[in-house]
């Protein structure tokens, strides 16, 4: 089953976290996952993906303008309706608005007809309610959280979309 992690980055932090999510996804048997910058999306791969996660750096407690523009102009043509969606963020400061950026992405996903999921407390600690956020300059401390998020999202996608 194909899964995609899309991201925008200026500094490489969001790309680094996207790669950890992919690492967690491919731990699940039968999963093929790839990460793409929103500037270089393999549209065919994303269309074939059953799970799509989108990540953003946080600016002024919101998504990067490039992510908002991408959601408004490019996301619809990828046939995201019915797919499992999730979101993540990177931020420079604790309480810098990563949660708000994630919420904004999740709302866009729901409007596009996606099913959104994070796992919340259903797996126990660490609890990831909306999606993971990492502090810039401390990415190594968050790699395991992002890998775990990817594994959980892949597990849910397999549960939802695998034929019995």
C-alpha cells in the first residue's frame, strides 16, 4: 500500500521530520512510503496513496504561506477525498503555534473529504493528539516520536484500506 508524506521546508527541518515519518511507515509490512516536497510532488504516487500526511514549518502560529497556497490550489487535483490524512509541524519556539498549524492542515483535509487521524491516546504514551510538532534545532530529540507517528498512521491505513 502506498503512502505519501508531503512537506514544505526552508531550512530542512520539516524534510528531516518527514523522513522519520516515512521510516515509521515502512516498518509496517506491505507499505511503500515516500516523502515529497510540495514543490516536487510525484502526483501519480500521491494519487495512488491511501494515506497522505502534510507537514509545515510554523510561522506566526500558522502554516507557511506556501503550504496554505498549495492546499488552496494544488491539493484538490490529487484526489485526496477518502484517503487517510494527518499533519505535522516544526516550530522555532515551544508554544510557537505548531498545534495551530496542524489544526489548519487537518481542517483543510476534512474539507477535501479526507479522513483525519492521529491516534490520540488510543496507543498510550506517547500521546499524539493532533500530530507531532518538533522544535527547530532539536530535531534529533523528536525523531522517535515522528517515526512512531508514521508507524501508527500506516497501521491505521492498513486497517482501513486492506482487503480481508
